[in-house]
C-alpha cells in the first residue's frame, strides 16, 4: 500500500517532455556537483575551503529548487518563475562572493563583496517585479535590472575587481578572466529570457520563445562551471605550493 502511494506521488515525465527532462537532469547534475565540492573540501588548505564550500552551497541550493521546479512543471506545465527567482536571489549573490574570495590574496576589501551582492540583488528583485508583479511596466523594471547587471560587468571586467586580479596575477588572474566570461556570456541568457517572457518593445524580437530548457542548461553550466573554475584554481595553487 505504501509503495503504491509512493509511486502515485512520483511525477511522470512524458517521453517528449524535454522541458521536464531538463529539470530532472539539472537537479541531478547540481546534486552531483554539490557532493563533489563538499567531499573535496578537506583536500585543500583552509584559505580555499570557504571558496569550495560556497561552490557547493550554490549547486546544493539550485538542486533543491530544481527538485521543486520539476514537480511544478509536471503539475501545471508552466514556467516556475517564483522558484527560479528564489533560487537566483540566493545563488547569484553567492557567485558574486566568489570574486571576493579569490581576490582576497590581492587585498580585496569586503566593500567590493557587498557592492557586488547589492547589485545582484537589485538585478534580481527588479527582474522579478517586472516578470511577475508589474508586467505592465516590465520594460522599466528590466531596464533597472539590466543597468545593475552591466554595473557588475563593468566592475569585474574594467573596475576594482579587474585591478585586483591583475595585481594577483598567475592562476588567480586566469580564473578571474574565466569567471568574467561566465558573467558576460553565460548570464546573458537571463535578460534574453526576461524579454521573451514579458511585454515590451522587444516582443517582436524575443516574444514567444520558450527558454525553459535553455534556462535549465544555462543554470547548470553557469553554476557548476563557476564551481569548477574555483576548484581548478585551488588545485593549481596547492600543486604549486606543494
């Protein structure tokens, strides 16, 4: 009886439901990445353990939300906007924290970390308002969100973070550049998805696109990729100092 009840509660994914399949794969990929990062922490010096821990937290939080998003999609066949933004408002600021953690060797101050966190929260909160609360003014909320995003890009590519990375040089500079490309290229899918899902002057370009699959793939690449860059940096530095 209990086994039958459990089976009836398991979400069924149709063979041609590629969106549902991508939610499931995304959840498992994030979960596997979390286990990898958490279990590898003790392999590194203390100064790198926090960075690896944050990487694991990012993918673990995403795995939990993807579990709920998979069930939401299975039940309603609707894009889980609320769960996505809850996930992003927790994980994206943590991704910004990673910049501060790797740049501490060059004297990065906490003010840089808090600046990036604040901008990421503004970017996400205004994006949520435009997509779920005040859709009539989605273009305005999207503009504010976009300005916050490009401010983050400016800081890490040309501003304070870039100067600190150049001072650190070596493996840190290389890792910083890779993370910058993740933000510039990998994160670009999110404003495109916003424009695809909200009314505005951009409807004729992006309107009608179903980007759930792309979101899911992009999330996995960005979050797991971020963590692997940090992991690789820690491995390289530790090998050099061994």
